[in-house]
């Protein structure tokens, strides 16, 4: 069994299809339909090198890469992890595998599914696996809820997934788009004015989005809200908290060890402790160097062509 066309559309709707390399929420170079160098197929396809803002592919190449990753790296795990699955169950498993990795079939939702407790498996999936670095992400909450409905009832969502591109619309939709609303909130927090926080991609929101893209070193300047731009907005918002956390966890832990070693060696341990903390902060800033570059470009009014 292979992932159906509906299943592929669903996965791509959430992952997006990005033709210029960008950094995912954890800072890994990503391109196409969520392809990173963790994928053997992607490593071979790109010769082991992806450069954010520089590596580009065509839509045909993205399609080819997506199909190869599904066939060679994910679908075999679905077949082994969900024996006897019908088509919509297989599609749900393919989405979980593609998004969370083959290890997902050793997790509780899959154990419940294999035990024949399909309703419990769907409910467990709905309520779990929606955090990144300990933080609940609204996009993952929506995705798990939708995948659970596919698993249990074969109900594929009719609305666009998080990764589907949002373009300017002349009139608001009947219901606010939660993805656009999140982007508006993030733009506002970064000092870009999208107008009302109403979940509508109007002229003012597009202008704010374009201004953000023009300052970012890895984003195409098209005024479209896609997977890459949404991801970078989230990285931008989480930078300060993550750098502070690194200083406390990495710097704090290293300070204790460094201080103890310095004390036993008769060295000025206070200076060593301070150096470790500064090093941890520096490491955090380096991890978010794209965000730092965007902020500096915004301050200086520099526009970047990608």
C-alpha cells in the first residue's frame, strides 16, 4: 500500500513546498516538502549540502524528492508499524511518520492502534505530540487533531493546511484563518504593522509580510505567507527566550563544572564561570544568526534579495 493522493495533498498542505532553502524551527536547513539532511534521500539528492537562502530547486524536483522520500524512507515503516491498515489509516500513519519520524510507531498511539483500540489511539494522538522544545505549537495541535480524524473516520480536512501558501485576498473569508492570525500576531510583536489581527490576508498584512521578508537573509520577497516565512516568524519570536534558556542550562551547568575545576587548579574561577555563561549566550546567538541578521537589517533599512 502507498500513500493516496489525498494523503499526499494533506502532508504537503502541512509541510508546505518551499523551493528555496530555509531553516526549520530547530535551525536545520530545509527545502521542498520538509526535506532536511537527516533524510538519506535528501542527502544524496543535494550531495550532502543545503545552504539557506542559496540552495534552490524547481517544483518538479520538489515533487520528485517528496515521492522518493515517501517510497524509500517512510512508507515501508508505515507498512510494518500498521499491519492491516486500510487506505485512510495508512495515510494517517504516513503523515505521522513523515512529520515525527519512523520512531513514532513505537509510541503509545501506535501501540493502541495495533492493540485494536483505534478510538483510543485517535484520542491519544489528538492530545499529544504537539510540542517543540517543550512549547505547545498551535500548528501541531491542529495537525494532530486532523490526522486523528483521518485515522479514525477517514475525514480529510477541506481547509488549507498550515504550509499552504496564503496570498492577498480582496475580501475577508467567512471565518478567520488561524494561520494568518498567528502570523499577524507575530508580525506585530516584531514591530511590523499588519493592521487588524483578523485572520485575513489583506493589503496591509501583505505589506507587513513583504517588509519582513525583505529584511530576512533566507526568504523570497513575494508577500506570500508560506511555510518558510511562518517558520522564520516563529524562530524570530522564540529567539530571546531560547538564548536565555541556553545561558541558564548550558551556561549554568558548565559554570558549576568549570568553577569546580578552576577551584581545584587554583585559578580565578569567577572569570571562568563568566566566560562559560558568555559562551553559552554566544552559542545561542549563533544558532539564531539568521534572526539576528534580520533584526539588524530591519534597523538599518537594508533589503535583501534572495
